[in-house]
């Protein structure tokens, strides 16, 4: 069970890092306020935020 929990944490961390990187490095059309919002959401709800971000901005 600990292995599954650790895997979820690692996947969550990777999702948060991907969203934050993509927001600041690749998505130039977002304004500063939206970048901050996506960053905060990625830190608190990493996997859900990555899924929503993918479908909203990476169609």
C-alpha cells in the first residue's frame, strides 16, 4: 500500500511541475493573473489541474 501512495505522490508532483513549466515557459498568451492562478491550482490540486489544463489549453 505504501508503494501505491508513493506512486500517487510522484505522479502528483510530476503533474504540478509540468503545469507550472508549461504555463510559464510555453503558454505566452496567458496573462500574469491566470499564470498565478494555474500555479496555485497546480500546487494544491496537481493531478486534477493537469487534466483540466490539458483539455483547456492543449487541445
